[in-house]
């Protein structure tokens, strides 16, 4: 079976009956309160049908159909059995590959089928991809089997450029709450993390466990999602597309850089995890108030780098290992380190200023930015200044967009 390419193109949005919107900019993350899964579709998708509980169907202006269906544990004993049944019912001449997704069963289907004509659709040959995933156990259900989700993304076969939208939509699915801060299923399939090895971090005496495939996976994801972002640069949906781009990168990097964030915290403030999971020093709780400033000084040391011939964004794994990146890579990495230390963080971006900065929900003096009901402290990551200090020439709040990352 050919591996789905992790490169990029375009995007979608959405509305969901009994699914709910998580807070943030625009129509973003959808969550099923019944089954616990969530998805963060590209801009442009609209809800088309389903029962709003177990079945959902979306349609994009490019002609893509995204169908999702959740099944109770008793419906299928395995993901492999479910995938085979889906193939049979679709009468699809497709390949199917089983894989492990963060310790759960998963299957990827390459779709090729012919749809019958319908009143609102001419039908015809379509192609795309499908995913079968295990969901979190449901209270009251006993036994080893778990509920399962099937998601099918497909469109006109004569338009292969849609492939990246299929992959991005499916990759946005988080089958369990824990998966919302892990690489998506398409990325996990195409780019396994590989063996974990201790790797030196930039501008640091610390080493952290990193997967052999982490840097390549993170870079490939950036390339795909950056092209989708670029598609919306001159459309009314550019703000929503921008926010989704950074959420996607943040989600993918959280698991990959968890050990790096831990190692840096311990280097900066000498802390060790306690039995309760909180960070402590031999003398007591860690001075967590020092983490934002230490992290800010760390990313301010990075080499400034732009890429005007490709994705103008250094993936966060390369940024952390090689000490390089533009303002948005640094701001996002800084926010990730704070979030890993249980300090609520976000970023703000400005098209007019061509700049990005970090945000933290912290007390203290300095420049502030209000959004999402919070009075955020601002962090400038590309100049050697303290937390809360920014250039007066980039201080107009009306020219900034705040973005929460999960």
C-alpha cells in the first residue's frame, strides 16, 4: 500500500449538531460529548447531514465528502474486522493497512469506488482515504473491546490535488481526549517516531529522549499544513486558517517535545517530579514563576531564520534541537514549554506587523493583550527583553490575533 504523502494544499470549517465548539478563534475544534472524539477540520467544510450523535457528514466547496460514524464496542470486536466490513459495504477496490496508534488499534484504507447518482450529486468515480480507530471506553461497557470510529474522506477521482485536504482532515481526528496533544493518526502512520534516543538540546546542557523520526515527521507536517494555510492567505477565512495551522503544529509537537520540556525545566530550576506528579525540589515546590523567563531567554538566543522559498516556519523539533527559527516558531515553542509546566499559554500573530509573540496567563507588570476572557502577559521572543516588554511600534492590539492552542 502506498504511504499517503505528507505535503500540503488547502482547507475547510464546520457546524455540528450535538457536537460542541471548544473556545477560541472562529469555528474550530469539534467535540463529541457522546463518544469523546474531536476533530479540527480545515476551513470551508459545512455540516451536511447525519443524526448529530453517531453519524456526521460534511461537504467542502472543493467537492470533498467527509463521513464519520461511531459504533458501540459490541458492533465490532476488532478494528481489522471493522475495516474489512467497511470495504465490503463500500464495494471499494482499496488497500487496507493495520497500524498501532498510541497503543490502540487503527487501520488506514485507500479508497477507490464509484458513487451512484443522487438528486444533489452526479455520482461517479471517487478516491480518498479512510480511517478506523478505537475510541475511549464508554462508562458501563465491560469487556476488552472498545467503541470505534470510521472516518471516510473522498472526492472526485479526477482531482488528485484534493489528496492533501483528505489527509489533513483525517489527521485532525483525536479519537480520545489524550490524543488531542499527540500526533494525528495519519502522521503517526506515515512517520513512526522510531527508537527513542537521548539527543542534545540547543543552547542547553540537557539531553532529552527524541524519536528518530520526530524531526522528519514534524517538518513534513509543517509542509502540508503550510500549503493549506497559504491557500487561504487572500480569502475571508485567513484568520481561521492561521489559527488552525498553529493548533495543528502545537498538537503534533506536544508529545514529541514532552521530555525536552521536562529536561529544560529541570536544568533551569533544578526540579524533579514528585510521586504526585508535581514538580518539586528537595526544599519544596519548584519556583514555577521562573519558567516563563528562563524559557523566554532560551528561545531569544536562537538563530533568526526565514524561508522565502518554502514553508516559512521552522518545525518545533528542529527549533528545539538546532536553536533556530523565526518569531512564530519561537513563540509557539515557548508556549509549549509553559503549557507542559501547567502554565496556560497562547500566541498572538499579526499580518500587518509580520510578527508573532507569546502570551501567558500570568500576573506581573508589562504589556498585556486581551482575548478569550483573559488579560494575557506578552512575550517578545526575538529580542533580548524581559517578559512583558515589547516594541512600541508593534503595540496596537487591533492589529493582533490571539490564538489558543488547544
